[in-house]
């Protein structure tokens, strides 16, 4: 099958929004490569190693590539995406003087090429992400997440995912029931189970993500503990017990909700998170760029949450918010 590749070079702070737009426009896969040089600091606190070769992306910029099938109109996609990027300042993001272009590619040229850069990656004191195609000998106390993300977001290499996993490790308690909103590859749901959760309900509105997460759950032998559903949080709140899913599924209220998605989307369903949490429950909201920190904090406080902690990596923030124990 033939595809065409749309490449955007833009400011790093806009990369997640641009990737989101690409997915919304029907991209079958999206990749992000940030600038890298010998001077750029890398987190090696957990023994991470980086074999990715140097690139010539200017400092502060990122290269975002989306892959669209041959039935799409390349010219229309480029035009629509350009207009969306030009409108980003309205949402508090600045793509800078971005460039955009397209070219035709063969599926085999891109579908697996990125795998050579994805190596076993320690993301916390206990959790290590291992691609299914890599050999790795874990330590006795190491928790391994087997992963083949396919075309879904979430490998652990992006700051938001790694940040969320580390935050989850510090917040989760043995026996917690968890909802993962916007599960992507299923990495956070699997991480939650590895860290001691009793069960996880993993939600996503993207059928590609649901398929990918389902396969990754099976790779880790957790299909009896993690339910992956094509839904959002509001859909879960409205569903009844006769919807046909297994009887032992995780159902609200739960002990912990985790969401690693765009700040704009996080702000839309904060009240729904309050509704699905038990009193004293925890909400981890990640995927928040620094320019949206104040907005998310205000939204959480307005809904009645208490800010328990906030964790940072590079320019990204994860909030740990608690529902008051006296809450309904």
C-alpha cells in the first residue's frame, strides 16, 4: 500500500497539538522527533542510554510526521493542517515559523523503520518498557512492560508518558481500581497493573488505539485484569450494567484516574473525573505543557480537587489531585 507523508517542522511546544490534528484528520500513524545535540541534557538518572544518531533539527524545534493513506488528498490535508497550525495561538500555543510539506512513501519504508530507535527503557525505579522485538534480562525486582505500540501513541520515550508512569508509581496503592482515559498503546493501564492495581478500565475514542492497547494487554498476560473499551469517561458514566461487557469489570467509583492527553481535553472532563472517583481518590493528569499549567490548576481547584503534588520533566507537568474524603 502507498501512503503520503506530511512533515511539519515547528516549535517543540506545539508538537502535541500538531500530532493531535494529524490524528483527527485521519493519519494512520504519527511520529515526533525533537532536536538533539551533544549539548542537550538527557535524563540518565535511571541508567537510560541513547543510541539515536544526531539530527540536524534546529534547537527548540520538532519534526512531526503524519502518514495518510492513498485515498486521502495530500493537497487538502496540507492546506487544512496549515490552517489549524496557524490558529494555534488562539489556544495558547505558538508553532513559530513552521514549514510543512508532503511526499509519497511506501508502507514498508515507515511502518517499522522507527523500531530501531526504540530500546528497553527504564522509566522509573521499578518500571522498564521493553519492546517485544528486543532481548532484555530484567533485574529480580524490575517490572517489565512488554510493548508493541503499533500506530498508537505511547512508547514511554516522550516526556509526558515517562512522567506519567513515574507519577503513577508514587501514587498507586495495592488493590486500587483504576480508569485510564485516552489509553493509547495501553502503556499506563499495563503499568498500573504491574504496580499493584486490582483492575483497570482503559478508554480511548480511537479504534486504532483500542486495537493496539488490546494487543499489548494480551502481550503482558493481563487480559483478565484490564478491560479496553472504545469510549470516553462520559460514556462510562452513562453506561448501564447491561452493556454486554464482562461482569467483573472495573466500574465507577474508582480509586484512581489517570489521563495523559492534551490540556485542552483534560479541562473538558474534570467534573466527570470527580464523579467517577471515590472520596479520597486520586487523579493524575499529565500531557500538560508549561503554558497550560495555570489553566489546569484553576480547573482542578474549581471542580473541588485538592492539588496533592505536581511533577515536572522538561517543560511538561503532571498534576496529582485528590478528591476530598468528605466528597460525594
